[in-house]
C-alpha cells in the first residue's frame, strides 16, 4: 500500500485525489473479503462535467467562469452534494469531495450517491447580482445533469439558501409544469426548504461528538459538558457548532474565521462574538480576547478541536503540535492521512468527516422527502430523526472499529502503514454496503 509521500521540504503531498485513494486503500487492506473489482469502480467518478461560460459583470465587462459537477456514484440513489464557490475549486478536489459524499451517504444511510460541484470564483469580490447571474448560468449549463432523481445540489462553501433559491428557480423555469422542489436542498423554508436544514450540519456534528464521547474512547474526556472547545471556522457550520456545544455545556475557548482567531480561556461570549463579527466583518479585535493565527488555533490546549473550515488543515506539518483529546471533522477532509497517523500515535481520536458532518446531507434527505410529498415537518421531528441517524452511525462505526481491531489482533497483523481508526471503520461500512448493492443490481449488461 502506498504511503503518503513527503516532499523534500517535509511537506506532505496532500493532493485531494491522493488522499481519497490512500483512505480507500486503508480500508481495503483490512476488509479482505471485499470484491476488489467492484471497488475499482469506486475509485473513479461516473461522470464529470466541466462548463465554461461568460458573465456580464456589474461594470459591463465580461468575465469567463469555469464550473464543475461531478457525479461520483449513483448505485444507492441519485447523486447528492453541495455546490461551492471558491477560488481554489478544481476538478480533482471536486471529484474527491464527490467521492466523500458517496461514502457519507452510504454510512449515514440515506438513499443517495455522491456528487459535488463548484465554480471557480471569489464570492467575496462578487456582487449579489453577479452571484445570481453566475448561479443561473451555471445551472443552465449543467442542463439535464441535475434533477430530483438524477443529481441534487445543496449548499457548500460560500453558497447558501439564496444560492439554492436561484438554483431552484432556474431549474423550475427550464422544467415548468412539474413539482421541481426536490431538485435542490438547502432552500429557504418559504420555498420548500426543511426547518432545521441550515443548522443541520453543525447540529449533527454536536450530536455525533456527544454520543461518541459517551463511549469512553477518548482518554480524559467523558462528556461535552465542561469540555474546552476550539473551533476553526465561524461560517454556517462553525457558528452552529459553537452555539450547540455551548448549549451542551461546553466552554468555547477559541474561534476563528478566514482572517484569524480569537482566544479566551474563560470561555467566549457567543452573543458578543456574533455581534462583533456582524459589525466588523471579522472576529479579530474582540475586546477581552487574545488574537491568534488560524494555524496557532489548531495547536491550542483544549479538549475538543473542531476544524470547520477548509480541507488539509492538519497534516504532517502540524499534527505533532495538536493538543486536543478529540478532533471532530466538521469540514470535509481537514485531516490528511499523515495527520491521522500522527494524531493516532499521540492517542488523539478523530471523528471523521463522513460521520461527523453527515447531518447536512441527512436533513437534505428529509427536505427531499418533504418536497416529493409537499409536506412540511416540524423542527422537533427533524431534529429527532437527525439525532437517531447520527447516533446509529456512531454506534455502527464504533462496533465496526472494535470488530476490525479484534480481527487484526487475531491475525497478529501490525504491518499496516496507517493505524486502524474510525475513518477506516466508517469507510468499511460504506464499502460493504456499496459493493453489496452493486452486486445485487449486477453489472450492466
Ligand atoms: N455540502 C454538504 C456536505 O458536504 C451537504 C450536502 C447535501 O446536503 O447534499 O455534506
């Protein structure tokens, strides 16, 4: 099995595609019985669409934008996954994120395959009207590659309810006369969105972390109540995690946004933080707090560290300096395989993205169901169903981890390049399900 390469500078080759394949191999080498030929199918996206389109900007200039939509797999159901607007969007990363969605949907138990999309742009530099034109044109360029039973987008990095409203409206104009609401999730409630969807990813992160901690697998941490938490990212996910963990009794001692972080060892006042961020556009400078870089925030002394921003934040370069007892991946792929290896050697547990942040796609599934039936569920019902799904997936992952650990010790195997962890256990569950259903359906023709 390939060990991740360290470049001469000591910097890890954490190319998104490499990371996905390494993680896949980590699981495969531990589940001997699996049909290797079928797994090969899962290494590649089923379909990757690239579109390039012009947009008339507010100053009447014309700019060309590039976007992607990748459907990784649709064995379990239509593709599902977000659309991100970011300067760093590239096809490799979108494909890798689509693959993660396949694992996530299979593990959490929603009848979707994996997909992801993105447009290369800097949303912070674009006006509301420019964003609208980009969204509409992107969706119209994707044409029949999306649909309620084909591939269903949702919000992701720097896209939100407004973006999803434009996605819906564009598709609806292109397919008039149908109930098109289920073509996209993460819509405003007034447009068929589910109550609780906006908070679902963050809420799911907290449910998963709280339940996992009760398993006594995190040395020195038996409850979220009283735990000292640091969160990287104060966007839709990070802000909800902060609020929910606070409600569960945790002390939020550090937070950051793209410009840097703030620390208060006595616990941040979240209402003050939000008001300050709203007024100044940044967290930095909140009276009574110390400032820190985003890198320094990852290394602070805390019980729970929640990377809730970008990918590849914890790896060969800094994992040795992480001091948390538990890392909860609210973002997608914030810890690299080398990061996993180092954290495991330090006895730090990682609750992986495909489990920890699956609450978003879970409530997206609830939204899709409500849309197909023109229903509107109550918040209690949504949260109760979300809690059940998260706890069940945590239980299953922990059980699978125990089973794999027993097998490993029975066969006296210790020659693996990477340690056995929850990421591998979760992926093993997803792979078993995907391979079994592929075999049931049969390979065409
Ligand atoms: N973008 C989110 C994710 O990465 C949500 C996907 C969805 O709701 O379809 O899980």
